[in-house]
C-alpha cells in the first residue's frame, strides 16, 4: 500500500509540473486542475509545497502559478555537471595511460565534494574507484585540493564545522593540523594523501577552476604505496598540475561557471 501511495503522489506532482511547463507566465489554479484532472484541494496542496521549496512561484495571493527558479538551477546544474565530466575524461584517460594508475574527478556540490568520474588501469593491483563517494576535506587528496582554494570565508567556515574523523592512524584530525595542510596545498599547488584514508594507498590531487577562477573540482591519482617512489611523485605532480591548469584554461575559454548549490 505504501509503495502505491508514494508512486501515485510522485505522479501527481510531476503532472502538475508538466501542466505548467508550456506556460512561462503561469496558470491559475482552476486551469491546472482542469489540465491534470485532479481534485482542486490536492492540486492546491502540491502547489503550496512546491512553492515553499522554491519550485513554484506566485506573485500575488490567488494569482497564477508558474515554475520557479529552482527548476532552472536543477537544469543548469545537470547540464554543467555533464559538461564538466565530459571535458575531464581526456585528462583522466591521459593519466591512466601515462602512469598506469587510477584517476578520479571530484566536484564541489552543496558544500560537499563528490567523486563523479573515474578511470582505472587494466592491472590486477590498483586502488579501487570511490565513485559517488564523498571526499573528506581533511584527509583525501581530492578534498584537500578543493578546500585549500576555497575563498577564505568559506574555507574558515568549513574548518569550523569539519567532522575530522580518524580514518587511519595517519589521518590528521586537529583543526590546526588541517589548516596547515591546506596552507601547504595552496603554496605548492597540489595535495597528498599518504595512507590517511586507506592503509597502503597514496593519492595526489590538483585543483580545477571555472571561468571565474573559483575552485570547482579536482583531478587525482591513486596508487598502491609500494609503487609510490620519489621519482614517480615528481613526475605525477608535474603532470597533474599542468593537466589541471590546461583543464581550467579550457573551462575559462568556454565560459564555464560551476554551480555549487550553496
């Protein structure tokens, strides 16, 4: 019964939205009722709920209802995220081809960082992909690379509210330690996670910026600690920083603006 009721409610909401999508100036309540065929009180409650959340707008009481700004945010965010992932894939592929290790793209979204794309090498011993997992701003290289380049106000707020959980014995959890780590990342242009999230694994990451020079994501590489040598680190760092600079330049040239949802 619960499943049926839930599906019916979602269908009603979608049909109410569909009734409005062809009329940018909006429709009065009665006309929406006629288009959907639903009971007036039910349509009214749906509209009020969507209005409260910003998905429906109504300029005056009793006036017409129209689709709200939140739908535009959703549409632009989806398009932007798809564009960013698509644009990043050649860089991830190049990392895998050049170094034979896993490469990841993480993006900022609603105050969080999320891994949204990964490419893995065809070798038995590799670092598993954390696709759609959240970054840890205090521990993952991807998270540090993004947090370090946030505007100072955002960075300080993030540090104050950060849940710095010890994921391994090497995880830095104190706010002063995390702040110093972020400062080092800003100075050197890349982040490192040396067994701070996974014992026996090392990750390196560099930030990616949109056309406003705002950090929007990071590209990282992960490998078993056994293959992490000083010469390898130097080559990877140089390549990562150059790749992310080139990627950022391309996003700037394309006028890409990342919507974080904050």
